[in-house]
C-alpha cells in the first residue's frame, strides 16, 4: 500500500531499483544515509535546523513549491511537556493526551467488561491511516525511554544525495483538525506511555498506527495490567478497531461478540490475517518484553 509513495521521484531508485519493487529478503541500499549521518556527526543535531541538512531541505522545498523557510528551521526549539496521567487497573499511567485520546479512553474503559467494554471506550468514530515507528528501551537501572517517530504516510520527497524521506504530516487529515497557526505545534496521536505501580516502573510501551495507536495501546494495557497476561501474549492477541460504524477485526476476535454487533446493526469487516493496520506495539514490563509481529517488531537484550 506504500509503494506509490515510497517509489516517487528519488525513492524509485531506493525501493524499486531497476523498476522492480523490493521484496522480502532483498537488499535495501541507501548510500545517501552515510552522508546524512556523517553530517550529523560533524555538525551535530543543528545540521537539521541550521546546517547542511537544513540547506538541502530548504532548497528542495523551494524547488517543489513549498512554503518552509530557513527562518522556520532556525526558530525551532524542542519543548519539554509534562505527561498526562490517568489511573487504570490500580496503577498510575503517564502518557500523552490531545489527539491520542489515551487518558480519556482509559478513564472510560472497565476491562472486566471484556471486548464490549473496550469497544464502548473506543467508540468515537475515529478513522484514518498513518505510518509510525515506536521503540521502547529500559536499562539495567530501570530507566525507560519510549520513542515514537512518524513519516505520516510519507510525502514521496527525498533529500537528494541524503536519502532522507520527508514526512506528510502537514497533509494528514487526521492531524489537521483546525487551522494551522504560526508558532503553534501540530497535534499528534503519538502516546509514549509509562505505568507505575506505586513509585516503581511496571511497564513502558508505545505504539504505531495513527488512529489505531490508541486502540492497540489501550488493549495491551488492559491485558497486561488487568488480565495479567505476559507482555508478548498481550501484543499478539487479535485486535479490533472501530472506524465510524464499521468494526474491523482480525481473525481470532471472539466471534460471538462480532455476531452480536452485526445482530444489532453494526457492520463488521473480518480481516484474513493479523495486519499492520491494527497498529504496532513495543513494550517492556516486569515480566518481560514484547514486540508486534504486525510491523516486523523485534525484542533484543543487550549486555
């Protein structure tokens, strides 16, 4: 589904060398990343906002009729913000609010009610797409980092010679819910999350998946914290996601539950297999770690 975007312009040489789209097991060659990483090494992170990478970005934007200016990059600064907190299954959950909707959904979700309760908590008509990556790391001292990054769908624009794909966030209808204002930050559905049992870290997790990110996160939180499931089992469990009146469901979701929805006039789309549409969770908890097979997730322990 990403092929039309990933193979536009410079992307064609990366993802479809010789005109044939890369398949599983093929070698992905991005020599420009060497130059990009060396610029970051030599110039630091400022290369992206005030250095050589910034210059390449502004030049490309100007060539293709965009509106991003060097002054926009130079005036950018990272902002630290306090997390939003919610109580769930007797634990304190620190996450992001806003478009993610996670704190409000947790407040509505009574996990003892099973799939019906989860659907009721999620059922706000959200829909849409998005392509995001999440990484969760916990060190031996118990310090955790949950990092979520996104291209959106991807713009199809690559910085020439650097093989850096630019995101499409300014065109994502799921994110642009109100007029964009100079100096304001765009809203985001990303929701890196940490869970505390008292003062101790119990679980760190995050998810990819646009509007399905919330569905995946809340479902995994319920299975681990309320049901006591191992982290990987909670991630692997089949998911469903409401998109307006339609409920999308992976194979293995309780058929009696789905049939009851149909009997009450709800449309159900049964997917043939686990699918990246349903998000991608990575998590580390007291009892182990897990990564999502839907998005080629992997768990690694480094010593």
